[in-house]
């Protein structure tokens, strides 16, 4: 016989609500109005995705929008008053925007950092060749890609060539209606018996990522490389370039797809380069919209994250530190004192749990589509290698900020322990003695030519960064 109950039973529902984390689809936790606002915000996001597919194009977009909002080029040595808006363009491939706060930078600045480079196929210095009656470009892939995903899709050519005479020519082919497009061919299944026995990593080799660019020769009775010559003739007529000019060019081939709504409910945005333009756009728009920040806010849109942030336009370089040093100097402060009091949201995407590949994740600690901006206390690989980690205190601060401002958020790891991993710019900014945490939009099919993100998560990332900028 059971003991006689002396106390009423625990209220499981109440205790659960009070004590346990419950994870629900975020769409049920926000109003229809919020979903509408998110959808509307993403119309602007899609326009941005279509207008700016490369780091150079994002910088031009950001500078144009910033100038419209009253930002002017930053001049070091000049004193700025609260509310003044400045930008600094690093070689057309990275940009910093700042709004001077009511308190200036004496209590540190608030930084949001996102990257604007994405995986793609770059041209080699001598790209153009002819073989078996067709002309192709040799490429060198940039960033972490599954090479097989980059064959047999329409590609567009973007970039800048600096001609022998120094003239700069910007190229964009394959984006407008009626433009020609390009592609990397793949072997037909009928003849792929040997290829199909290879691993996914080896099935398409880096040296086979050659782009089809032409097949009609110049009219001539004799001569070699007549198809290659015909292609060069077109490029010369259009851009004034010769073959040698490829050596001084930044040319990238990217998927020619336009951003699209995905799903019957249009809940997602599918596009090339959501990583990390899906955080760059919220960081940019938050900088444009932030009202009277207390502390100076600094938005940095950086290049070269996909290859480790190396190079003078990547965040491993000193350019952000120099900029903040200039802000500090204008207020008669030491850069190290400003940096040591600064806080940063390293805004980069994380992996969204993919139901088809659930095994790659640890579901209790994964980020889910539609559950809001994803927070990562640390990234990295193996035993938390190659990453910084936000302190409990800083996580607490960001968590309260998001709660206070109605920002739907979640926290997770990128995937199962020891399965792989990834890094962000966080460790470089942490290296400046700044408090840093990774936040960003969870992505499905990351680094593929067509990545998916939830509109609600995109909007919540914007809201999160805006609340960080407008915090007291
Ligand atoms: Mn990224
Ligand atoms: Mn990436």
C-alpha cells in the first residue's frame, strides 16, 4: 500500500516552465505582425543579395546606403561630435561604419563584425585556354567547398580588372536577364563508372573546376587557339583587356541564381552567399537605423573570413585596431583602454540542424531553423581549438539584452563533438582584449551554391544587433 500523501503533488507543468528549457518553433512564440515584419525586412535582404554577390559589391552597396543615411568618409585626426556618422573603406573590399555615441568611446565601443566574402571560384593568373575545340577558364576555388556542388550550375562572372594602362574595369556578366552564363561541366553518368567509385571529396578534383567560356573560333584558314582567340576578342571589345590583363584582376565566378523564397509558406530565403551576407545585412541596417547610441558603434564588414581572415582586408590584419585607435586618439584616449572596455557581436552564421543529416549534430545543443538568432559561446574544433570563448558574464549580458528587447534567440554548438568544426573572426577581435560572442543566423546547406535561412531568424539577428547598438 502506498504511503498516504501528506503534501499535494508537484505541479509538473509549473515546475517545467520554471525550471527547464523548452524549445519551440519560434514562429509560435511571436505574433503574426512580427512574422510580417520579418518577411518585409527580408524583401530588402533579397534585393541586397541580388545586388551584391562579392565583397567588392557589398562594400559599394554599403557605402551607397551609408552615404544616403548621412555617413561621410572618416578623417583621422578630426574630432567628431556625438551623432556624427563616418565610414572607412579598406581597398574596396572591407568597410567600417561608425556612429559616434553620446559618450564617445570612453567606455569602449560596441562592435558588430560580419564577413562579406563567400566561397566561390576565382580565376588563376593565366586562366584562359583552349582544348578539343572549346575554350575554358582555369579556376582556383576560394573557401571551403564541396567541389561536386559547383558543377553543372549556372555561374556569373564578377570582378575587377586593372588594365596595363592602369584603368580599372568592373565586370559583371550573367546576372541580368538575357546575359550569357557560364558553367563547370561534369561527366555523364553513362561514362562515370570510375568517377562514381571515388569518394565525394575526390569525385570532382580542384583542377577539374574549369569553366566553359566559348566554342566558336575566329574565322581563319590556319592558326592555333582560334576559339581562345575569339573569346579574347570579345573580352577586348567589351573591356579593352588583353590576355595579360588577367594577371591584375580579381575575378570571381559565383552562382548565377537569384535569391528566392523557399517553401510553400515562403518561410526561408534561398540564395548564394547567405554566409555571411545574412549577418552583414543586419549589421549594416542596424548601423543605419541605430538611434542616438550611448557608446560609439562600429560595424565592420570584413573580407577573407572564409580562408581564415588572413590578408589586409581580413580581420587578422590590424585595420580594425587602427580605426579604433584613431577614434580613441580623437578623444584623447589610448587605443588599448578603449579596446579593453569594448564589446563585440561577431555576427556569423552557424549550422542549422538538418533533419536529413541529424546524425551530424547533437540535437540537444543544435541551433534550429526559426528559433531565432543563434548564439555560440565558442566555435572551433576538437577540444575547443581555434576559437575564443565568451565568458559567463558576457553571455549573461547579451542574454539579458536580447530578453529585454524581445529578441528571439537560441544557443547551440555547430555540430557533434569531434566531427569537424569551424571558426569565425571572433578570436581576432578577442585578441584585441575585447569581449566577444558569436551570434548569427542558422543556415541549411552552408557553403553550397544555394544556402537556406529562415526569415524570422534573419530579422531577429537584425533586432539583436540593433538592441546591442542602442543599449545604454
Ligand atoms: Mn561565415
Ligand atoms: Mn563560411
